[in-house]
C-alpha cells in the first residue's frame, strides 16, 4: 500500500504553507527562549596554499543574531583539566540558529564568508552573557532530519576559543576590549606618530609603551587558574601527585 495521498503528496511530505508555519514557529521559539549572539566570520590573512591552513586569521565583521543554547544545564566538555602544560579549559556548547534568520542577518549582510550558504567551521561566536568567545567546530545541518521535507535550523557545535593573537577588530567596543585583554600582540601597545604609524627605534623595532601587559589574561582564564592552584599544588617537589 502506498503512502496516504491526503498527507503526503508524491515524494514530498507536507506543503509549502505547512513548511512556512513550522519555520515561523521555530524562529519564534528561538527568539523567546534564546540569546542574542554575535557571529564573526573568519577572514584568511595569509593562507598557506601548500598545507591548506591559515597562518594568520582576522575577525573584522560581525552580525547580531538570536540563537538558542541547547546546553540547559551548563557547558559540556571536559571543563577544567590539569595537564603538564597547565590548566586547560575545554568548555563546549551547542547553539541552534534558524537557517532563514542566518541567511537574513549574516549571509545577506556580509561578503566575507568562508561558505556563503551556511555557517563555517572556524568562525567565531561571541556570547555576551558570559563574555566568552566560542569557535565553531562542526555544523550539523541535518538535525532534526527533514521535518516536512525541509531542514529549518543549523546546530553549531562549538568549543571555547583558544586565542592565539588573531586580529579581532570589529568596531564593537565590548568585543574588541575583551580580545585586547587576552592579546600579547605588542603592536597594540606600540608608540604611534600623528599619522598612526608605529614609531621605530634605531634597530627598526617598535617602541612599546608601559601599558603592555607582561602577563595578559587569556580568554580561557588560564593565568587566573594558575595563580589560584599555585597555593594548592606544590610543583617544587619531584612528583606533586605522588608520595615521592
């Protein structure tokens, strides 16, 4: 027996009007229970064409869009871990965004996208509620799977951004200041002349002002964790985790 023709017409399930209804309800649900998030596409500054990677990246544009945080009980991942390299913070989160709203707020507003048709891995999200940057690690664009023969949302599986002096200059004071707190880039603190150029010394090096932080806080708060754990774990002994 074939499918019921009153509910499924041909190979497609549902009608365009039903699809629009589900899409509108999805957008409304995200706007009611979601949060405003800044989407920042990654721009390649100096790509390595041999290895296929970005040596330098920049984030200079942003879009304001609502997203739903699927992690209702807090961040996922391994949280804070003590490793031989220090404290590692591995918070993870899943953000759900409407495909239609992403197209309207992001794709149609900027040309600096790695992938013009969907969010791209490597792009950043700034979550104002926790003042944290998240990097998109994977874009699940098939969940929920073809409701009424259509996909209505993207699920962005993200991880806390591991900052490594990428240029984050968006024009948004809150975001730029948050990135500057974690930056060790000396050029941000270089003495400049009236035209905005760097003042160089006799060796051709920039003259760094006294405002340059010798111990800049990272976006993962590693420095703060190291200071607090220094009073708990004694690394002066040979084996801090054993009896020797």
